[in-house]
C-alpha cells in the first residue's frame, strides 16, 4: 500500500485490507514522505501481524512508481495488489479475484469493476457504465477472459479501461523483468497503463464484473494535476511509443496491423492538440518518428505532420487554423 498525504482515508483503507475474507497475505506499507498525519497512522498499524514492512521515506521520491517498484521487489507472495491508499476494497476482493490467476496459467492480470466514490464515500457510479458507453458495448457487464494482445489493440490503446491499480491483481512472475521495472519508474502518471499493456502483450487478461473496488475521486488526485500541466499527455505518448515498438516485434496478422493503424490515428486525434497547446511539441515529434521507423506511417506523411505541428505552434491565427484542419485530415481512419 503506497501512500502520500492520504491520512483522512488510511484507517478505512487499511481496515478494508486487513478484514479481507482471504487472509493468506502480507501487507507492505510505504509512505513517500507525507507531510500530513500519515506516518503516525501507519506506525499504529505497523505491529499488525499481516504487516511485513513499514517504510517511511525521509524525502519524497518524485514518482509513485518508484514506490511500486520497491513494493514489488520486497513482496514474497505469488500475486501483487497495489492497494492505493485513498481507495477502499470490498472484503471479498482477494477471495473473488485470486482464482482467476491461480486457475488460469495464461492469465497474468485480473481486475474487478469499480464504484467511484467521493471524499465522503458517497457512490458516484460504476466505471463499467462509462466504458460500455464509450465503446458502445455491453462488454463490461459480464466476466471475461481475453487474449491480452487483442485487449491492447481493441481497448487499451484507446482508453485506460482498467480503472485504477486498486482494482487489479497481478502475477509477480510477470513483473520481475528488470527492463520492465526500469521503464516503469520513468513515469509519474501513466505507469499503470504501461504496466497493463506490457503484461497483456505476453499473457491473457481476466475481468470480474462485480464492483469489488471503490475508487476515490478528489481534488488531490494526481491524474487531475498532471492533466492540467500536460504531463499526462506527454507520458501517454511515451507509453504508446514504447507499446507500438513492442507490438511491432509481435507476429501481427494483417487484421491486427489494421487495428493498430486505427488505434494510432485515434491516439493522434486525442492527444496532438493537448500536447501542442501545453508546449510539448517535441514529444509529439518523437512519437511521429517512431511511427515512421516502425513503418506505420510513411516518411512523407510524418514529415508533413511534423511540419504542420511546427506551423500550429507559431500561434499565428490563420496558420494555426489551417494546420489544425490539415492535421485532422491526415489522422482520420
């Protein structure tokens, strides 16, 4: 359980972990130099029989995923649960999800539906409802086990359909690759998406339609902060660039190549102008270069797009409008 400044939610969170109906687990408590009352609360729980480590950083690490790595490396168990400190779990969370991993050798990741809650714990709706609406499907109304590669091409390149880390159980063997861990800690916001895509490229994924996780939405949410600064969009492109390179090392069928092309166009439509408007043009240029080197876009198309992005960034109203229209035309399906 990595924590930073979530003192108001810690008791409820910790109790929801310690009272799980499945009790064969260790609890690793990590605090990233919180400046609220977190350390005092965590110290009170440090003597609980299930707590194997309580590590309070003297200085903030700068990234939640450095804490993830620390916890993964310390953990002795077969499965990993990143139980984020402002969320809450149904007491049956582990009992319901563990069989998906223990009974299916090809499954490396399982996640449950999530109920969104506010700071006071009031329910705000199911994540599955939003996903079904976005993709115009009923897919997340029922349990499933799916091929991981198809999950990436059909869903994860479009939206982080795995609601948040607290909803997920992971096989530790799939997380032990040093190259994966080295890449993970480069992120401050989308390391979770990077993790899900990386695991799905090499294994199957499972979903439990029961809302066993309660995701807390509040003003301190790091995703909201990084959206405003542009970091979220910058890291998305970094993650997608890494993912595309990995995908192109797979033996993709023609159909899968078409799906990747479609997803790339969506990624550009979704992120291009957020990146340009927040001063992150070079991130976009780098991503376009990957598309050229992996032969997803032609060199000519990439050169034109990079030129149009530079023109858009000049802030001239007429050029900006014209270049925006032309960029949109080039990334249509």
